């Protein structure tokens, strides 16, 4: 089973998380309700977070969760996703590089991002992302 853990403020990343979870055949879990230990026992999972501030992860819940998890991602396959309202996706490139440097394989080699609310084609990509992690 592949977990889908996310943080969302406006609901855009939550919509993406629900589509990823649908593809994976699981329920999406809000980061505040998620367990780092649970993810440590999985071969593959998905993490979602929108761009915040100066293109960074949300600092109250998601950043500490990722920091706790980071030392345990070597050998794991992770799907990353999130929405943004401005910028060019720098937060996602940084997140991908950070987890790759920690030894993880990122699905498709990059995170799945969309500007503002995800449209039908983005939601289809999210479902495909979920299917990819479920197949591992």
C-alpha cells in the first residue's frame, strides 16, 4: 500500500492529493494526521505540498514532516506534487533535488505541479502518478 500525504491551504493541492490517492487505491492523509514511521515502512509513497512564501515547503507542518522523513528515504520511490500561484516551480525542483540527494527515486524524475486549481488533465496526471506508486 502506498500512502499519499499532503498539506493544502486553498484546496488545490488537496484536490491533487485526492486524485493521486484515487489512482493508488488509498485515501489521502493530511500531514498533521500522518505518521513518518508508517512511510518508513513503505517502498513507495506520495507527498504533496504547495509553494509557500519564497517558493518553499509549508513551514509549520510539512517542512518538519519532510525533515523527519528525509533520513529514511534512501531506496524509496516517491511521487511529489503540488500547486503554486506564482514563480516557476523552484520549490518543487528544490524538493526533488533534496530527496534525490537523500537517496530517493522520484517518479518521472520530477514533481507534478500545476498553477492554481488543477484542471481535468492535471487530475488525470495525478491519478496516473497514484497508479505508478501503487504498482511498486
